[in-house]
C-alpha cells in the first residue's frame, strides 16, 4: 500500500500489516491495523515503514492538512490512534516474556482480542499469518513457531479451520470478555 508523508489512511475494511525491513533484510512486524484504525508515515518515526494488506482492504485517504484543520476529524481519530498505541505497548510488553511459548500464546490472544470473532467452536482469528510472520512478531524462529503451534494443537488449545486459527478458551470465562468491543460480532 502506498504511504505518503502528508496523508493518513483510515482502514475502512480489512486488515493491514505494518512492518519494517532491518539492515540484514529481515522483516519486523510492527503491528496490525483493522477497521477504523489510522496508519501512515505521519504516525511513525520508523524508516523504512511499509503497510501491506493481509486481506481485501478499503481505505480512506485523508490529507494531514485536512485532519489538522478539523477538530471533528481529530476527535474522531483519537480513539483509534489510542487503540494503535495500546496495541504497540502490548507488543512491547510481549517481548519481556521469557518463554517463547508464553510469547506466542500471548500474541495469539492479542490477535484474538483485537480481531477475533466469537464462534461456538472458540475465537476465530481471521488473519492468515505465516509461521515466519508469527516468528518475527515474537522474536524467534519459524521452526520454533511451527513446533509450538503443533504443541498448542496437541494440547487442544488451538485448532486450524479453513486455514484460520481458532483458540479454544476455558469455558468458565466467556470469550466475549476477551474481545475488543469494536470487533465483537
């Protein structure tokens, strides 16, 4: 997705991956943005910074000058900029978990909270991330993620349905409590 220094993109539909490329050529996943979330170069100091659609996406392009000149637009964006900031801090806190299994499990729970859909079978994460993308998000290798996902399936905590992950949560805790109010379906 093309990003410009003088505009913000508001995600209207779909999910966008935000990432950077390190000097060694490896990618670092910085975040995921869904409906109503703003993305763009004016919101970051990371360079290089890219946005790639993970699903079919519709976006609204807003020039920074228009946003800065409208208190209504600024107020409307505030809640969603706050959600992106909270997500970024949660991803940073994730890096402090010592065990890789804990990092991956916590990351999947964060995806479920931000983008999940409650179903009778559990919480479906409607994002298809590769094992490599999951690995870069939590700071480990693809091989380790593959092994841990297999372990999670064996434990019964995770299933794969139509190439999407479904988390099996403890039935004593309603799944809706986990989800972000903006993504509940």
